[in-house]
């Protein structure tokens, strides 16, 4: 192509200025496609009025986790309130040491 001919309405385009490289297509993203945030939606989100789908899922997970924690806590409190005894297990050498320190003898 001679210098000075027109390409697409542009005049005096040198061959070195033309780009014939082909860029490969980018691989598809594995991330979910998010919808476009409009100005109105951005205004609502900035003021905490609206929630995105991921926000709603997060709130749901937190509510379920708190409910499960409360259920388990009340169950454990009920079980521990019914059982007020404590058992201590020690071996023979430690039992003799505690008995000697307190001035008592161990039954044989």
C-alpha cells in the first residue's frame, strides 16, 4: 500500500502505523456475572436501603449460625445445670503426695 492513500477516511497512513496483530480471546471468567449497578441502585446501596444478592445470602448465613449457636448453648446450659458434681482422676503417686500434704492417710 503506497503512502498517501486513504484507509477509512484517514489520509497519509504509513504502513508501520497499521496494527495487524490478533489478540486471542480471553478465557471465560469463573466468577459469577454481576448485574450492572444503576445510579438509583447505587444511591440505595450507599445508604443501606437495598441489599445485593450476596448481602442477603450473608445475612441469611449469619442468622442461621446465631440460631444454631443459641440452640446449642441452651441445650448445654440445661445439661450442665442438671449435673453439678465434679470428678477428679489422679494416679496413685499423686494421691499419696496430696494425702501427705494434707496430713491424711490413704485407705489401702
